[in-house]
């Protein structure tokens, strides 16, 4: 397996296929780089170099007890980008990975990044605060932590249903998708994934978004039951200096998988534009 070792001794697993302009994919919680299989194969065929890593504590990377926060996640990506000497790279982040990609581009990517894509992403801030009154109450995330700690396997078996919109009319449950989601989640470390709930819900990316100048595509389904669109994409697209917003009617949080035939060509058009 390909991996790098960070300054604190964490091993970060990554995939690196093909040649050409690099695309770096950042996965959502609690998944792994495997969640990008459909996009990586598609863009590999289009002549791009495709790279995806397992965030620390997730997938095949070290099951860390420390560093499970957005600053460290972004620093890990910076270490990977330096190791691979990535230049003119396009960073694509989904959900929690959108937060990770945002912080990386804002703090580390000035000389290495060409474009950014945020898909169903958590920025600018999920948690309800005085400055973010439309966010989700802390009780929502406390509930996630409670269910997670009580029975992680059962929790991960249930979560793919709203994640992919399988609870919507005329959307049949796909057992293979559900099982693949569960498999990825259960590969990771329980402590790291537990602590990541705070990382994706409580991190404020407002200043990061304001500092990013590269062209950014913000993609979001308007039926996203995991990261509500009103307090994420609709705000992020206004904070970014050079943003294009694309809203997908009826699409769920996991639209990169359920609607890859729409998402992949739209991504390609932005990358080539």
C-alpha cells in the first residue's frame, strides 16, 4: 500500500493513478477514498492524474487518538501534496472532505492549487451559534454521538438510507451501496470518527472561504438530508470570491454515487473550463 508518514507518525494511505493534471479527492465522514471510485475511474479515462487519500483515523490510515481536527487534516493533505509535488492541482471535497479541502486550499494551497470543488460540503459552519442562527442545534450532533457510541455498526447501517435518499418515494434501496458504505465506515477507528463529528460540525470555515481566490464550483442537492443546502452551499457561494453555484433538484447527499452520470460530466466541464 502507498502511504506517507506525517510528522506525528501517522500513516496516511493514498491512491495515485495516471498522469496529467492532478485531481485530489477528499472523502466524507466516516468513509474512505473508496467512496470516490466512480469519479477516479471516470477522470482517469479523461486523461487526469487522480489522487485520493484516507483521512487519518479513516479507512486504511492510522487509527489516530490525536489530531482529529480540521487543522491537522489540512496539514496532512499539505504533507501529501508536498510528497507528490502536486502543482496546478484541482481539489474536490465532499461533505466533511469539503471542509478539509477548504482549509487546505486557504492555508496551504496558494502555490499548488488551480481550482476547488465543494460537493454537499459542510462549510461555512453546520452548528447553530449566535453568529449562525440558521445552523443545526448542538443536540443534533450530540444525538449522532450518542447513537455512534451505543452501537456504531447499527448506526452505520441506518445512516446510508437518508445519505442516499433511499427514504424518498420512488428511490429503491440499493443493498450493495448500503453495504459498501457500511464497509468503509467500519474500517476506520471509532475514536477518530467520534471526534470527527465535532470537527465537521463545529469548525467555522467563514474566513477560509473569504480568503480563497481560485475558481470554485459549489455543487449541492436541494434534497440533501445530511448537510442542509440553505446553511451550506447557499452561504459558501456568497463568501467565495470566484464561485459558481450548481443546485441539483431532488438530489441527495450522496449524489456523486447515485447520480454520477450527471455529476461527473458537470465536474469535467468545470475542470476544462
